[in-house]
């Protein structure tokens, strides 16, 4: 069951490159809200196209609130091509030593991550109860 909306951000794909193993690596930057506070963040994920045309991706990143708290995240998800963009659904786990965000250390989250053909991204993450 979905719980609290943890964060919602909009951003931009910054870099794409093809790795020697054929995976694609993508870096992005975002800004929005995280636990109700203004926040910015960035991340990198690598994705591979599977034989059926779907995508499997794994990544990591950091989110920083305007209040100075910071959390790192790791995630994985499955995606598909949508028009000239991509759409992923998956899970994220966070770690933070910041008291304001440390409750996330024991919370699993699910996310939606969509990128359009121009590289504009929209992410939403919810607590998974």
C-alpha cells in the first residue's frame, strides 16, 4: 500500500553515455520538495535494454534539503520507451545521518520516473507500507 508522498521533483537529464558493456548511463539533476521541504538532488543510473524491449535500471544519488539535511539513495526499476522518452517504475532506499531525514533509513519507497524526448524529468516517490 502506498503511504506518504516522500518527494516530487522535476529536472533535466544532464549526460548520457554508452558503456563498454552496452548499457546506457544517465545522469540527471532535479529540484522540488522532499518531506515537504524544498530540495535539490542529482543521480546517475545505468540501464540495459532486455530482449523483450523493456529496460532494467539501477542507480544512486543524493538529495539535499534547503534546511541542510542530506540523504543518499539507491534504487532499481523497470522501464519502457514512451515516444522519444522513457518511463520507469521501481524502488528506492534512502540513508541519512541527518536527524531530519533519518526516519527514511527504515522506509522502503516506490517511485515513478518519467523523462520526455527533450530530457525533462518528473519524479514522484511514496512510502511503501
